[in-house]
């Protein structure tokens, strides 16, 4: 699992997916979230604008495999 540093106290889920290289683009991030393929701290979240804080764990389950990152 990668630890991805953020510069502020919070970051939106869609932005974090791109920053952590879990999504190729904003459109890809939107698609992953809308399809229910993203979970935050073990719970599926379909809100691309969800505010993540340091310590949150994001997991993407897609047809190409599973990837995860921690907000640091």
C-alpha cells in the first residue's frame, strides 16, 4: 500500500484518486466512484467530493485488479 502525501489537511476523493495514480484522469475517477469500485476505510463510497483526511485508506477494486493508498 502506498502512502500519498497531501499538502492540506483534507483532499477530495476524486482528486486523491488521481494524485495516488489510482485513476488515469478525472473522468476515470468519476467512473470508478460511480460504479461503486472505490471504498474508503472499508466502506464503498459513491461521493467523488468526499473529504479525505490523513490516515484514510482508499481501495479501488476494478476489473484490472485491486490497488490501494493511504492519505498521509
